[in-house]
């Protein structure tokens, strides 16, 4: 199988590419290597892929529609997995425009290129943040979610809608993933698992938002990419009649389009997450309690029933084991 991955030098793209290459697939990656966080981390991830004979890579921005269309057409992928994006809830208050160009225009360019190349399955990364101000938990894909509270989430919800129209108009089978706080080795320096590990190891104080009364569904990256792998083989099919859609399935009544949660299915309190890092580092955290940040939500929690029904997937890694592996990687990579 030939798989095209946008954002291949990113945290999730790197892990996904490794998994697919290990299975004998041919993978082409692209990434604009943006400087939202340390580019040398992206280069080091890439170095871990480049030696593989079935991997090739091109560096350019999604906004270069002509280059993107040519790159995808030349590669002739069976599936395109679109992970490149301007991520991060907090940064979307500082630099909102970058979210419009990377996430809206960039995703549109991917959709056009995928249609033109007759790709069999397009898979797009969305986020649990699209559930916004919803309070009923765990979050289900069939819940109404129209109350995004950050521009990041709003751009991701927009890409879900854009891709639905494309799937309907051009019969392009499309799966949107809603990822729930992904963490693990080679993780993102802007996210709490990395930031807290760094600060606790250095003896620095950590900022604990929402006075520590927040919850997250933390998804270990190895579990997450395994779920993506299973979904590649599960393209949605347009139902013959709306009544054929099973209860709890987000499948569109008019298109080969579906949205699927990928989470751990567990709600972890922020204090328990910090305790897992303390256990892994052997150090006590110095905490500075603060208000919740603008654009953030107090809790996320995935209902994984649809993913399980479609693929048989079950997560294998809880927060204690996952953070221990994350801290091990951090210490080795940064030699601390
Ligand atoms: N990590 C998480 O917890 C999480 C949660 C929900 C959703 N997501 C989504 O999953 C996807 C992957 O996330 P990640 O954690 O690997 O992030 P990441 O930032 O590590 O990877 C994204 C990659 O996209 C590239 N990129 C950004 N804008 C680009 C552009 N305009 N053109 C070309 N390349 C560009 C960046 O250089 C980066 O390497 C993103 O779409 C993100 O929004 C991630």
C-alpha cells in the first residue's frame, strides 16, 4: 500500500510513518518544517525515517497548491493522511491568521489534490477541541458540537465540514479523526506532558491551570497510530438509505464520510497526570496554581465505542506507563 502523509516530521506523523514503514508500506511524507516549535526536533524525527528505503520526503508548505497537487499525483497514493496543521489552542489567540492559512486553505489544497489523484481514502486530523463547550461526557461523535471556544477548534470543525462537502460532491471516501491529547516520546514541546517533564526535571515551577481541577483523556501515541492504521482499512461507504446507519455511527446519510474519536477512553485528573510525571522522574513538582486559560476547556473524555466497533481497537497504555516511557525518552534525547 502507498500512503501519503502530510506533517510527516511532526509528532504524530513521525510515529505513523514509522509504523507503516515497519509494516512494509511505501510512504511519502511532506512537511513545511514550520518554526512553531524547535525545528531541530522535527529534523531529528525526520532523520529517523530517511534511512528507510520505502520512505521519501519533500519540504514545502501546504499553501503551495500546485506543488502539493503534483507531489500527490506523482506518488499515486492509495490513501492520504493529512496531519499537517497549525496546532495548539493557546497560540491561536496570538497568531490566529496562521490557523486560517494552514488549516483551512491547506486542508482545501489537500482535498483538491486528493480528488484530482483519485485517492481511495482521505483521512484528516481533527481534534477533541471541536466539542467546545459541550458538558455531556464522554464525548460521542454523534453529539451536536457547534460551540467551539478557540479559533484552533473552529478551524478544525470547519475542515470537517469542508471535507464532508467534498466527500459528497466527488465521492471521495473521507474519515476525520478527533484526537484526544496525544503524548509520548518525540512529543510536542508546547504541550503539558513535555513542558511539565522539562520543568520538573530542572526543578522549575509548573503553571497548573484551572487550579488543577481539569481533566484530560490522554492518548499514548503508539496506541493512537495503531488506531489510525486500522482506520486506513475502514473507508466509509455512502449508505444506500439513511436508515441503514447504525446507532452511534457518525456516517453521513449523503456521503462516504465519517468522524471518529481516537482517545484512551479515560478521564485523568490533572493532579494524577502530574503525579505520574513525579513517579517517572522521582522528583516532586513545584506547582503554581492559575486560572484556566482563555480558549481552554475544563475536561475532555472520549467515547471510543465507534472506533472499537469499526476496528476492534482497544488502547493498551495508561498514563503511568505512558509517562514513564515519555520521561525515559526525554532524558535520553536531552541527556538530563
Ligand atoms: N498532538 C495532539 O494532542 C493533537 C490533538 C488533537 C489534534 N491534533 C492534530 O493532529 C495533527 C498532528 O499533530 P501533531 O501533534 O503531530 O503536531 P505537530 O505540530 O508536531 O505536526 C504538524 C506538522 O505540520 C507541519 N505544518 C504546519 N503547518 C504547515 C503548513 N502550512 N504546510 C506544511 N506543513 C505544515 C509542521 O511543520 C509540523 O511538523 C494536527 O492536525 C493537529 O491539529 C493533535
